[in-house]
C-alpha cells in the first residue's frame, strides 16, 4: 500500500519526469527496502557532519534535475577517505549544470546485481534480476518475471542466471544473503505493482548483496505524467 508520503514524493516530480536519487532512496526506505545511510548535503558542512556520524570511506554523487546519468559528467566519486576530498567533490559538483546539492552516503560492498522494473504494454509490471559488474553488457545475464513475485519466484530467478552459482557461493566464495535478496525483490515487486499506473521504469543498478545485506546502491525512477490521487 502506498502511504501519503510516497504519494507526495511521486507527485512532486511528475513534471520533471524522473526522481532525484535522494528522493528515490527515501521512497524505497519508506517501502521497507534496504538503502545506504545517506545525506543530501547543500553545504560542505552538512557533508562533514554526515562523515562524522558514519565514517569513511564515503561515496559522493551530484544531485541535479538536469543530470540523469551522473557518471557521464563525472558526477560520481567513490572511495572518499577525508574531509578534504569530500569538500573537493562538493566544489567540483557545484560547477555542474543545475547543481542542487550532493548526495553523500556510506560505502556498501558485495556482489553487484542489477534489479529493474518496466511496465510492459501487454503484460503489465515486469521485474528484472541480473548479475551486475563490469561484464553486465557483455554477458547480459538477466532474467525476468511478471509481478507479483514470491520467494519461490526469487529462487527460480536466481537459478535461471548463468551467474546464479556466484550468488550461492561458487568455489568457496561468500554466498549472498538469500533471505535479504528475497525481501528486497518481493518488496520491490509490491511497490512496482502499486505504482504501475505512475511509472515507466525503475533501475536499481547496482544492488550490492553480501552475506549480510542487499542494499540499493544506486536508483533511477522514470515517471509518467499522471498524478496519484
């Protein structure tokens, strides 16, 4: 079920057609999905306060209504290990088009996965799961299911992937937390079903899965133009 705050977030960005990452992650948190600790900093000092609370290393990303593909413009910096580097990131981002602050968040590690959703004109909401990382475009190791999905569907999706053995701990590697992955995918499926009439697509790339957590490290929500009631 969509609560009042989720409806308000979605409606606030219908005119721009997509949602900035800090608001997308706030929406996912409201839906019970795991996200990194983060702050939307409009001054370097706010970023410093977050660093004091969280510790280093941190990730910084530009926030701008005019920049949807942040990496293409140098709008993502990882491995930030000092306040000096954090301030340098802020000032570099401030020169980018439409700058509206900086997302600063904890660093999460694990196996990179891609999770997504689109609204198919024939089948309705469809969920995608795939192995992420540097080889994603080469191997295109993905599987899809119609929503809603349950634990059995998640296991079936994992087993459909060529890289599914990696998630289960191939050759002594750490297996991902399948319960956490199931919770994330089933919760994401429910959210997408509820938002069916109001989104075009959602990309979670990457989702970082370890033996403890499955965390949405990056998110993009593309909206249609109809307001939620």
